[in-house]
C-alpha cells in the first residue's frame, strides 16, 4: 500500500500548514479591513487587555474561512504564530464574544461599518459589478438546524428545529461569485414573507454598498418577497425589483383571459430558446381585485413542460408548470426579464457557500452571541471573495467555491525560511497551484 512505509515524526521544522491563508491576510490588509476592525472595535477592548478585539475578530474570521465551525477552531490559527501573529486564548475569545453580545446592536454596527469600508476600497480598485449596470441584491431566507436547545431556536416550517435567518447577497454575475451583505438572525418559526424583516435587511444591505452603487440596485427575491409593503418600500427608494408571486385568484383570472398568441418563447441564460418553455405578461388582464401594488408593477408568467416524474401543482393548467414574478422594470423583452429573474438561483449558491463557511450550525447558546457568529461567518466569506477579486480576477479560480479554494490553495503546506532580515514562505513547486498562490500573493501585496 502506498504510504505504508512512511514514518511519522514530529519535530521543530519551520513548516506552515495553512500557507495559502497568507492571501487572506493580505486581502484584509490591502482592503483596510484589519485596520477598520481594530478602530471600530476599540471600545470593546478591556482595560489592560493584551489582545486587540479587531484582530481577534479577524483571527476568528480567518479560522472560519479555513473551515472552522466553532470558536475553539481558532486553535488552527493560534498554532501558526509565524504567519498569523499572537492569537488570543479560548477564554479570552469567549469573553470578547460575551462583551460584544452584551451590546449586540452597537457591536454589529461597528463590524458592519468596517466591512462596508473594506468593500468600498475593494470595489474602488477592482469592481466586481458593471460600472453603469444594475447592482443585483438577492434576498432569501434559509434554515439552520439546531441540534440542542438554544435561545430562540424553534420548530421550522419544514418540521425541523432551529433558526430561520434572512440574508442579502450582492450578485457578481456569471463571471464571479457574490458577497454577503447582511444576515438577520431570526427564530425558526419566523415567516419568510415578513415585510418588516425584509425592509430591515434591504436597508442594511444598501448601507453596505458603495454610495455610487446604491441608486442602481435591483432587488431580487422569491415569492416570500412578493409582499405589498416590501415592494412599496423598494418603490419609495427609487429602486427596481423582480420578485416571485404566488399564482392565486387574480393571476389565475388573468391567465384564463390571456389569449394564446400572447405567449412568447422563453430563453436560456445563454440567449438560446428554451425548449418547451414560454413567457407572457398578464398585467393588462389582471382584475380590479389586484390592487395596492406599487405603480408600474408588471406580472409575468412562465409556463414550461414539467420534467418526467414531476408532480403538477393544483394551480398548474393544462399540464404546464406555471411560475410568476412581478417587476417594475420597463423597456426589456419579456424573455430577458424572465432570465434575469430566474438567475436569482445564484442566491442558493451563495447560501450553500455561506453554510460551508461557518453557517452549517450556530455553535453558541445565546441568541445575540449567535448573531455575532453569523456576522463573523459573513466576514469570512467576503474575505475569501475579496481575495478572489483582488488576487486572481481573470483566473478560473475567481469562481471557485470555498471548499475548492481550501483544498487547493489555503491548506497547502509551506516552509518558512529566514535569511538575514527577510522571511520567505516557500511552497513546493510540484504543487499544481503553487504559481496561482504566489502570483496572487504578489498581486495582493502590490496594492497600496
């Protein structure tokens, strides 16, 4: 068996097991995130404290970015002081989280202000979105299972038990990934269509964007976002929306009156006709009972032949699978609007990546502590994304998900060599992605 003749032995070799994490450190330094966290969290520094709260939060975020899912996983970072510097002990970290949670509103505002400042710097140097196109914010809620009794954990609509956080992401499109903007932790029995929660999340998400991008926002969501009060708030902000709609009475009446010739061919994201799928706008056939929605609201319906074995819903008609969405965008072709809305599936990818970066579970008992943890998980995810944006924007790794980045880039071992006054972290040239790591490290270090 290969490897059976290899002897294991520990020693004092100057080896670093997470050499690729130097890219995360340099992204935090280049964006100013490290400095901003230290400044914003200074009020939470205890008297005569040795460790800076901002650096401790950053250490936690890096541990989560490397695959950690609880506070004690910062031990991986602590074990490599040559790369990460001094790291607080577990008791010190627990006490910091306790202090942050005791004034959770102010602590979250401080961390979010640091994140917003870092994002503005990153976007100012290499924007992941078009300079004059729409900036898409995807809203969605997800379930996080709790395997023990935790504060405000509750039964969920899927007969589980845990939490139901509402999240907002900015979508980078097909050429990139996305960034988490805001996460609002909620009890497991919270409603997905709670307008007040969605308004709070959207307002906080807008504050995370550079000021120049806020007027170009398209808010995208599923049927949970199709709420009059929420869409009215979006309209009052002068923004656009594209949200799912439940097919009920008024829309069913419009479909019954819709002439067959109103249907148009649907498209795939690559612009090619989608076989067995069509779209139509039903706005002009909506009855008077469809009232109270923002001005210029349009309702568009898509019908598609279900795949073999799929079960039709009671609202599906004549063997067609029907879905509907509402938008206030004018001047686009129906098929293009439908493709744009269907790309909200990117939010599912972002949620999966966030769950792979600290949100698989909420490890603490107190609700406010878990809200702090959710903020750290978002910080870890966007630190990974900023590393991709700044370090290798034109490489296929720009779209790699966290799991692949950890396996290929972050977890690679290296040898720390000191020569004179210079320290060099050397990675084996036989590692297939060694050049990607070194080139990205040099690119990140070159930023002022």
